[in-house]
């Protein structure tokens, strides 16, 4: 093989790179001689990935349920990957917009794919295998909660009935977290006490969540937006992406969950409780939660009708 000028140039560039790090280029070239080629199945870890589905029952449709939720968590991880980059530094408006657009595409894919949960399983099978999952619940998705923390100030995630009072008190992070909106969705229907689902979730993640929310006081998505100059804050493309993100996470995503719950858990004469014992009828509809990441970006009419879009099941 001829050592072309192009190869010589690349070798010189590699030498400069490793020399700057105090490393020996020849050692790395030796490593290339012994390293194996990369295959698709090794790079993607296909065998490991396909071994992660472990149903608790022999009921066939449980596999669909597991795989769909694993896919969901991967999309959440992709969303967090972008949100963390926005948090890490104040980006130029075009990059800020691009990363928010990516997150929106992930949530749009998730929302559209939820038809799998709505039409993709037999109700009879679901109502059987779900009893083997107690007290696990999608409510316990830590990544979804982290997306919320990265999005906005913690005050906007508190229970709407005490939100304005807490705002005037300038409450600390721990106090705000004690009033976070989703705790009311994980109370026992009969007694009003915390469900085991919530108790286990708080035991595992409470400190992590409080620390994360505290670290994001000045660099969540909303704060990064406010740190832009006036012209960039008026950028129409960015504003559209922020509003789409608000709708995707706080309206469209819970609405498709509501449709799924209505499909599988609604049964005359009474609704069936969710696996965690949660009150899904009061927890899922966005018009009840009134969770809005960026309320000042919306006109009053939209705020007044939040979660009441035409044709909405909520």
C-alpha cells in the first residue's frame, strides 16, 4: 500500500494530537493492530438489549407492555440528553432552538406511538397480567420527573391549589418539593394516604430529586431562555419550540395516557384502580393538574382553557 500524502498528513495530525496529551502515537497504532472490527450487534449490544424483557407472567401481551415502556424510557433519556446540554451553558439561540426541536420530536414520536398501548393489547390479557405488577406504576418513571425539573422552576410543578401562596413565601426547594403536584395522584382512593407506589418512589428518589431541582434554580430551560438577550427571547422559532414542548409534555402526553386508561381501566359500573392504587381519573387530565412550564409565554385565553383543546378526552 502506498503511503500517500493524505496518509502522511493524517499521521502528522494524530502525532500532534497525542503529543499534546503526552501520549505515544505508536502505542495507539499498536492497539489498532490488535483491536477487533466493530459489528452492529456488538456496538448496539443487541443480545443484551433483547435479553432485558422479563415478563412476570406467561400472558403474551405482557411482552408488548414491557417493550413499549422500555422504548419510552430510552426516548426520555434522549430528551434529557438535550435538556442537560441546554442547562450546562447558555447556548446561541439557533442551537437552543435545535435542541428543543429534538426534544419535541422525541415526544411527538412517543405520543403517536402510544396507540400501541391503546389498541395494541387485549384488555382481558392486560387486566390479568397487571395484577402481577403491583405496586409498580409508570408514575414511578424517574426520568420523566427529571424532564420536568430541567424544564422549569420548581414552583410551576407544585400543586395548583397552593402554588400562588408558595410563590409569595419564596419557599425553599424542600418545601416546594413537599407540595409537588404528582403526590396527589398517588394517594389511596379510600383513605387518602400515600400509596406504596409513592412511598417506594420517594424512598428511592426523594433526595436525588431535591438535589437536582436545587441545582437547576438558575439554569433550567426557562432560566436559560430568560438569560438570552431581548432579540433572542423574541425569536419566533424558539418561542414555538418552547410552547410545543409545554404542550407535548403537559397536555398531549397525559392525554394519550388518559385514553389508554379509559380503554383498559374503565369498566361499568366502576372504574378500575391503576396498578399503584392511584386516582388516575383526577391525576391524568391536564385540566386538573394545570401544570404549565412557561405560563408567561401563553395568552390568558390559552391558560384559562389549558387541557381543554377541542376533541380532547380530558
